[in-house]
C-alpha cells in the first residue's frame, strides 16, 4: 500500500526523529510513504474563521495532490493531522469555503474533499491492525509502563477528526500494548500542554506540563509518548520534579520492530 | 435604523466565527473545561454573553484573546454547539484585522528563540498572534 505522505515543517527540522523512525517502521510493516513533492506548511493552526480561505490553500494543494495519485494522505504530526482533516472536511461539507477555494485554485477538476486523511496511528489500528503489529514485534518493550500523551489537536473536535473518542481515547494505549508494554491511564493525557503560548508566556506551559507530569507520575508512568512536536518541546522544557522522559511514538515503534538502527526508504 | 459600531462588530464576530451566541444556555461547561481559565480576565462563557450584549470594546481589550490555547475542549463539550473557542478566535481576528492590530511582530522573534524551538511553535504563534 502506498500513501501520499505529508511530513510537515517540523519533521524536516526539530522533529526529525518522528519522521525517521516512522519511515523505518513503515518499511518493516510493508507500507510505503511517498512524500508529496513541494508540500507547503499547513500553518500549524487550523484557520477557524469562516472567511479565511488563503490560509487553507496549502492544505488543499496537498489534499488534491493525493487525490490525483489515487492515494490516501498520511500524516504524523498532530497539528498537520488536525489542520488537513479539518480543511478536508470544509472542502467536502462547507460549500462556501469549498467554492471559494476552488475558484482560487482553478484546478483541472474541482477538489471536493475526495481524499481520505489518515494519521499514522490510524493506519496501524485500522489498516495493519494492532494484533498484526504485535506479531511483528521482535523486541517487546516488556515491563515498561508508558503513559500516552494525546494532547488536544489529535482528538478534538471529535466529530471532524474521528481519530478516537475525544474524552476517553484508547488508540495509543492499544498501540502501547501491541509493543508489549503496559499503558498507564492518567487524567491529564488529553489536556493541552500550553501550545504556542510558550513563545511569549512560558508560565502557561510550565504550569500545564507540571500538571501533566504530576498526573502521569502519580499513576506510575516511567515515560510518555507523543505524536506532537510542540507537546514534545513544552514537555521537555518542563522543570517539574515529576518529569519523566518523553519519546515520539515512532521511536518506540521502531525499537520494538527491531529497525531503530535500520535503513529508511 | 442604522447599527452602532459595536453592533456591527458583534455581527462581524458572529460572521467570522459562524457561531450563534444566542444559543448559549450559560451552563459554564466551556469555562469549567478551559485550561487557561485562570489566565483569562473575561472567561469563555462570559465571552459569549459579551457578544450577545454588543460589549465589543471590552472584548477587544481583553487579554483572554492571547491566552486561549486553541485546544478545542470548550468546542468539544459545548452542549449547544456555540463553540466558544470560535467566538474568542473571531474577536481576536477582529482586533488583528485592524491596522496595527498584530500582537506579535517578526522583529520580536529572535529574542524569543532557543535552540529547541520547533517550527510548529513559530508558525502556530504567527497564525494566532498576527493577521
């Protein structure tokens, strides 16, 4: 199976591990990530305004490219996943946005939200299957107690993203189980890390990440996993006493599959 | 009957947000869910009332505009689909679309950087803090 792969800005820079280990894991699992040529940054934040069209076009270009390839579009970063799914929903279901974006784009055929956007974790759950993944694990992470940190952008709004139950998700816990480790469920796993306020007010992420680490540590987590480079940054900058190491989920996946040191596509 | 400036701006917020603040039943779930509640001078549920009452000047000056994390907890949990986060975002845009309304300037960025800042943080802050 080939996917049109949208890495996004950060996976080419500060979050290269998120990308690298996903590429290695995909080879081991038998699917192909074909990077979309000349993809453009999604902007990180979904443009909420009903009259914001230009800032949605970079997503439309990537979505339309995948449509032309006849492939589903796969992403890894929580923010890209969020923005692309929501713009795709607009193109499919919001006539005013769809018409205006298409008027601007002047594509050979109008784009109407035909592409399916999937997160890498959704591919593992829905296409590969966690049972199958478990069979391919050669280095089970036995004995590790891992807290899934979902954050906000992967889950909400649940009606549009359809990633998992936004209030009581389990996809990352099932992923952790498939790798042979023990998931730790803690209350703050889907609470925001402080996001972009880190740029001008470090107190907000400092407080948020302390609550997250205290919560995870209180329930016995040895480490956290995330799919979001901004969560990773805010968590890593935390000075909480309860801090535990944070990894991209793809790093643990590659480790369990025995391809952490392997060759990428 | 001509509209006052505040009435026009309230209508603009309704248009940009695509949200109907009149549907709010003041249950307070949005404010109870908000991770930035303590940072906000006008709380999410109050935001909705301010728009209903055309009290836009106070909203435009509110520091809440810059404290919303865009986490969509309020949007997810609003039982009336008012989606307070969209209302806060529309008020922010009303301010930023005015001349000189940007909250963040490119020349301020270098001093705010450290070696680990992910690109995602910069593009997200740019989208939220300036037009």
